[in-house]
């Protein structure tokens, strides 16, 4: 699954959910995602692209 979300969405709980974070193969986000958070996601098997 590909997720396109700005960094402000990271760590937030929302009313609607379409899947678990573990379902995401590729996250495309902005440069506001911290390097530590990106590394943690990559260690979990997710590819992270900061555009």
C-alpha cells in the first residue's frame, strides 16, 4: 500500500482509518518528518520518501 501524507499527520489519531501502519509499503511525505521517525519506519520494512 502507498500512503501519501504530510508530516503533520504522523502520530495523530483520526476518526476514519483505512488500514494499519504495518500495511503501508511506501510512505511519501514532506521534509517535516524527523529522521528518527523515518528510520523507525524503515526498520519496520516501510520505504520512506521525503519530497
